[in-house]
């Protein structure tokens, strides 16, 4: 764990380095992206091993959702940063004839990135890409619950970057609390809504701009007008990816009463096709992060409602994919974000009932809707507020760098990925350049009646 003195020194040095103006240069930013890419490729095996040690994450998923994800993000933004960073001229106003107005993208200064453990590499590096393309210096604080990945990120960044530009600070919550008291110029936080509130309050003390990427209970609605087989496959994949520990995982399923039992049968078929009839021993099935979360998830299981799964491997912290049927809003599992491989299923027979259920947990991070009924689709999209989501799929919206990713209210404030990462990490500075020889007399006192007509 780093000392508070060390943090003070790094922050001070980063502030000085930012003032040197080096990080603002666009070629510098592109060079840093290239270095980051090189570092990740060099550390690929070490990253996969570290994530495996932290929570036995399936190796293919580590490549797909952590390493591959950020490498393609680097490639995408590298090709566009020159265009995005140019100042933009906008139309003038009638009150200042002949003037020109520009919007400049101004880096904030030194940013702080605080990340959770569930995608321990991606959720540190993806915002870091935003900080780099925005022209900022950065302190990254990975989660203490994934210590092996935290250590590898620290080692990688230390080897490839000067700490006056990017530095990884490791440690427990005390370190986070200390960091949050410092005068950063931007805070980017990913984690739970509960800690999000702490971050927001700390940012308020120093009026620091921030982004909060939080979580919540994301509904998955299955209408009767669907191809059940494909839906079941996509739901099971999205739910059990990363052992169910994905912020945008479908949290619970609300299926139309006419197809609910067929959907459940199909989901069981795909669970076994993906992870065998004994998922606890499948190499592709990821463990729960720690004993505390394991016990928390197990406490959400109501064995009277379990119709599939329910077995546990306490030693390896694995919980079988577990389907609970006839769940209702009073059940414990509907009171908090599950963040694990439990699949509660509810039913609906009309839209109002469905909306009533969804609105018990307002502003979810994601919403998934499986339907072929365009009218129903439009109604759900216009009446439910949520961060983002998919029609006829799960998770995949996060893979499109052309669109912003983020929550709303309880599930987050602000967005990132692709162009949105650039915008998030740069202040839009509007500057009007006025003419020195044309002036509107009426705007100055003493005011005359003519002034009202301007
Ligand atoms: P968490 O909120 O417990 O921890 C996140 C970070 O905050 C960690 O680095 C931790 O060290 C720090 N932290 C914890 N308590 C703190 C405190 N009292 N003061 C200051 N810092 C503190 O979240 P988690 O368990 O690591 O991650 C799971 C949550 O994150 C879920 O709610 C999930 O939905 C959400 N999440 C959201 C996204 C997204 O992109 N929106 C992505 C991943 C996870």
C-alpha cells in the first residue's frame, strides 16, 4: 500500500508536468496510445494469469472482454483523435456581427480513475485511454479486491510510462478516501451506486467534474412473439459471462406467461451446452470474486423456488447457474443487484404489469427486450428510462465504439467509450473572437427605448 506522502508527491509532480503543456500535443497523445498498446501486448500473458488468480476467470473471456476490448478501443480512437481534437467553428450571433465563435477541447489536468474488480483490467485501462486522448495526466486506482491484476497493471504502467504522467496507486479503501480528498481536475469512478454517492459528495467538496459508471438491476423482457431458442442462448451467454459479475448482465427475466416455461427449458439446454451438465467443473465457468460476495449471492437463493442448479463449490467459490421460477417483487433476490449467476424468472401478461415491475428499480444500467412486435418495442423504449441496452440481444451494445456507454441516475452520470471518452475527458471551452471596430451602442447604459428592439 502506498503512503499518503507518496500520493502527495505524485499528484504534485503530475500537476507540474501537466503545466509543461506536453500532454496537450496531439502527436504526444497518439504516441502514448502506441506505447499503451505495446505495453498491453507485452503483458498479455501476465494479465491473463493475474485475472485468473484473482477469480479464476476463463482465459478466453479475459482476452475477449479485457485485453481485446481495450486494444480495439485504442485502434478506434487512434484513427480519430486528430479530427476530434480540432477546435470547431460555430455559427455567430446577431448581437455580435462579424464575430467568430470557436469551441476548443481543453484537457482538464490531472484525472483520477477508480475502478472495480469485476473487469479489473478493462475498467482501469478503458477510462485511461479517455484520459490520454483528452490530454490529461492520470492516477489510476484499481480495486483492492483483484490484487493480482492491480499489481500487474501497476508493473506494466511503471515500466512503460513516467509516473509524472500516469501512475497506478494501489491500496485499500483508506487510500481511495485519501485520494478523494485531493484536488484532482477530473474524477472517473466505476463501481456501486453506494460508493458512487461517496465519490459524488467528495467531488462536490472541491467542485471537481466527474463521471460515475454505476450498476443496478437490469431487466430482460421476453415477449411472446420471439424465437425462443435464439433468445435463450443470448440470455444465458449474457447472464453467465464472467460468472454473472457484469454490470450490464441481465439481472432478472420477465417473460410473457405464454412462453415462460419454454424459455426456461431452452435456457437449461444452453447452460448445459455451454458449461456441461456439471458447470461447477467447467473451465469456462468463472468463480465468484471472494467469500463475502459468495455468501451474499447464496443468501439470495430461495431453494423453494429453485428449478435448476443451486449446487455450490464453496472451496472454489463457484455457484451453479441457478434458475428460480415464480419469483415476485417481495423476494430478497429482487431487492438488490444480484451480480452473480442466479436467474430469477417472473411472468407478465400485460404491459402495465410489466412496467410496474421494472419501475420498482428505476433507471437500470441496461435493458434487454426480446420481441418482434414493433409497437411493443416502441412503447418500452419510450416509457422506460435506462442507460442503454439491446433489442433481441444482451450485452452487445457495449461493443459499439460509435455510441456512448453509461447509466442514468442510480446507474450512473456521464458516458464514455469512443468519441464520448474524448468528450468526457475534455472541457468544451467556448471562445468568441469579436471585431474591434464594430460595436452595438444600445447594449450600454444609459438605456433608451430603442434598446428593447434589439
Ligand atoms: P464498489 O463500489 O464496492 O467498489 C468500486 C471501487 O470503489 C473500488 O476500487 C473500491 O476500492 C472503492 N471503494 C469501495 N468502498 C469505498 C469507500 N467507502 N470509499 C471510497 N472508495 C471505495 O464496487 P465493486 O464491488 O468493486 O463493483 C461492483 C459494482 O460496480 C456493481 O454495482 C456493478 O454494477 C458496478 N459496475 C459498474 C460498471 C459500469 O460500467 N457502469 C462496470 C463494472 C461494475
